């Protein structure tokens, strides 16, 4: 099986960008009160006797760094970059690159022993570029999407050591307003808007769990 991410010019550029994101984050760690984040690599496939096999691959990097102001407030930034590729079942192979900028503010509502319950306000803006494989001429642009979102959600933390804390952003209970503007290669464009509880559209592969667990390192 040939992994398109490693074989295409676009894929190699994505990998270099992902590495640069972590190097940038590490290089600025000494100026931050805390730092954390995640990296993910995922793949999925299925095979049927009638239509053959289908594959999806994705990779994402999401550093998290910020500052504490007193005992009750925290402000941070979560840049996010992801790449995905899918093909099979007779459909045209596609790839997508997503970038997101997510500043946020947290307020500590309640703490008990090592546990803390925070309220987080999280505005986001994201960009996604999609390509498809043409019959001739290699890969061609398919569509471009701009997404904006504001989310209010609880965050549960646990102080594991003096420097390391675990956290869970409880997306299951979030209140969000989400909008997007998509422009297709043929010039057609359209807008979407939604609001409500548990609205989540972060992951380009659509598999982000309702409850996620991460960690932060406090300097």
C-alpha cells in the first residue's frame, strides 16, 4: 500500500510544516507559563466484494500554550494543523489541509483538593483547502472553506504533580455557534450556520470524541 502523504509534494510540505510547528512551540516554551498539546496519526479502511477497498489517512498537530493570571484566570492559544487523504470504492482520491487558530480564556469556578472545574470561552477561525486527483495533470484544487466558531464549555483539570496537570475539555456539554463559507472550484459558493449543544466540527476526518484528555506542563 502506498501512503500518499509521503509520496506527494504537498504531503512532504505538510510534514515539514507539522515539524516546524512543534519546533516553534518548543523554542518559545521558556516564555510561557504552561505548554501542552497533542499529535495524532490515524487511518481507516474497509473492503467489500462489489466495490473494492477504501482508505483514509490523517495526521494532526495541536500545541497548546498560555499564561496564568492570578489563581482564577488563564489565557492561551491552540494553533492546529491537520492533513487527510482518502481514496477507494471507485471514488476520486481527495486530500485536505486544515489550519486553525484558537485563542481561549478560562475562569476557575470551583476547585477541590487537586481537581478544578473551569469555564472556557473559545473563539476559533479555521481554513481548509481540498484537492482532488484529476485524470490528467495531477492534483487540482477542489474547494476552499473558511470556518468560524465560538464555543463555551467546561474543562475539568487534575493537578498530577506540581508541574503537570491533566485536563478534559468536555465537548459533550458545550454550547457553540458555528458558521462556514465554502467556495468550489467551479465558482459556486455557499454559507452554513448552526448553533446548539454538542456542536463539534474540528476534526477533518469527523472522528473527534466528545470527551478528550490531554496534559499541560507548568513552568
